[in-house]
């Protein structure tokens, strides 16, 4: 078992099959992850999910349900969207090993999340952009992984990395969580729109690249407050 580990939450967005929810929980228990969050799940047979989960049955019973992805990520300081689908916005995703390194580089005790989309169509662009980075599992051209397998691959890499790599000491100041960072991005987007940004069709890509400016170093709560104060000042000048 990893030392000083703080496992990421597993967030399933619009999961459709009880078997997949159970398989995700089964993967989680193998790698010491326990926080399962379901976003707008379709009605599912909980008994079937529990049977599929095996030793991870308690993860099913203790899972939490959220009305949208933003509320599910509210407390997280670092979030990873998983997606294999090609997007118009060409920002290459990182691989699971890089994700594991990024997670273990954070101070211990900071809540994080791995986000997985629905089985049939994955995450929307809007959901992808809510997260800090995007990740994908490299496979062959015809490769296809089900939801439980994808959860297992990411958690395996995290488990292996966190078991051999010491976590940094606890930060003196806490990091900004998802809700606080999103407040900055939302206000910045409002100001960009007020400035008549053109072409509007490229705005999602522009905002995504703004987010990437904060990718290499986690934003602290104090830095978030400074940015928010600056943007609110600029908003008054409109």
C-alpha cells in the first residue's frame, strides 16, 4: 500500500450500466481508492452493481450522486478528464503515467479527481474544459477499453507511482479548489466576451489555453484571491 497516499476520487459522468459502476468499484478497491462520485447516473440495479464490485461493495453503498460535474468537483484542487474521442481543439492529452506523476507531486491530503464520461459518448467539450487537464490511455488503432478497465489503468499507475515516490510536505497554505478556480475562469470569460472577442467560435479553445497556463503549478488559495480581486476591479471599468 502506498505511503502517505491520498487517492483520487473516481467520478463517473452519466454512467449507464450497473455492471460498469460495479467494475469501477472493483478496480478502486484493488488500488486503495474509495471515493466514488456519480454524476447524473441512469437508474441502475444496485444489487447487480454490488455483485460486480465484489470486495468493493462498500464503495457502491457509500457513493455520492451529484446533479452536474461542477458540483461533483467542487472540493478538488486538481481534476483530470479522461477522453479518447478526437476533439476539434488540438490540445494533446497526457498519458496515465504522467497523470500519476502529477497527482503524486501534489502535497499530501489534497483532494483530486479522475473523471470518466458515459460509455457511449464520453464527456462533452464543456465537461472536458471544466477539468484542469485531459488524459487518454494509448491503445492500438482498433483498441477499445470499457469503463472498468479504464478506471483500473489510471489507478494502477497512480498506485505504483505513489508507492515509491514520497509526497511533498504538507503545504503551509492550501491550494485553490475547483470551485474557486472556476470562479476565476468564469469571470475572465465574462470580461473576454465584454471585450468583443472574435471570432466567438474560437473562444472555447482560447479559454482552454488560458487554463493550461496554470497546469504546471497548482494555484494556491491566496493566488486565486489575488486574481479574483484583479478581475473584479477590471469588471468595474467596463
